[in-house]
C-alpha cells in the first residue's frame, strides 16, 4: 500500500497516525505541507527515521523546492518528481491518502 | 453620522486615527491560502497608514524562509513581497524563537530582517495591540 500525507506534522497528527498504521513493506509519500515531515532537526525526525527501517519514505521534490526546504531532508528519504509520484501510485495496488 | 453616508462617519477628525495592528501568521505557505491572504490584508492596512506589525509563529515561520522556488508546483511565489514591506514602512517583523528552533531554523534562514522574540514576549506584543488579525 502507498500512503500519502499532505499535512504539516506541526499542525496535525496526520503523519503520526500514518506512521503508526503503515505496515512493513508499504510506502509513504509526503506531499504538499506534508513535506515538512521529511526534515532533519525537528521533533518528528526520529520517528520518521525509525519508520524508515520498515517502510520506504518518499517526498515530492517540487513541494520541497517551493517551500525552500532543499538540502534539509532526512538522508535516505527518496525525493521524487511528478512522474515518480505516478510511478508510485501505479506500483501499489492501493493508495491511502491521509488528510 | 448622516443618512447619506449610510451611517459611516465622514467627519474629518476620524480620518487620522492610527491603530496598532498585529497580523499573526501561523500557517505554512502554499498548502493553504492563509499566508497569501494575510499578506494581502497587511498591504491594505499599510495603504491606510496604520501602525502594522507582523508576527510569525508555529508553521508561519516557514512563510519567510529563503530559497522558495514555486515554479515546479505552478503557484505564485509571494515570498519576495515580504522584502517589499519595508517600502510601505512595515518594519516590525517578529519571529517566535520557540517555533523557529523547533523547526531547526535560525534567523539566518529568513529572507527579511526579523526580531526574534520568546513566547512570553510574543504574548506581551499581542496584548499591546488595538487590533489582532490571526491567519
């Protein structure tokens, strides 16, 4: 399953809820304000790093660039463009959009 | 007040009233329209020569981070507008220290000069206003 998260972890508990429900082998794609969950040096960094042992975490690079967050993302988070987003959706049988 | 002005007081002595306006920005840019709308309203207050201050706290601190490139998401990059505020005599920009640090940011990451204040000081600032508009 592919999970998408589009809310800032500072404003909603969406990312937290997604992280605790995503099963081993699934993928999480951070989009829109959700990309703030991909950053180093935040209270959520360690939680995301821990999750990365079991799930693949991606972030949509255009959304990162728009927000000036280049070079601030956690090492190991895979940055994808729009065609990459489409590929992820196509690769997974189901998509759960956490709002 | 007269019938013809629809109840709006047109006397000259009210035209020069200057109030202290504080715009509280708490939302990240682009994900929602709040940041852009706040900026629009700030410029309106400036046009009326009001005493304007801007506060950035919570995710609002992300609004003024350097290096925003919005072409890839096909949205207007309004961050340069914060630099133009000085031209409208809006020079009181406050960033809440706790919000900034929690996000791994420093005052060097902002595209405009700001005054970094603690949460308690921010609370005092809010208390000193005539009008507070939160976005």
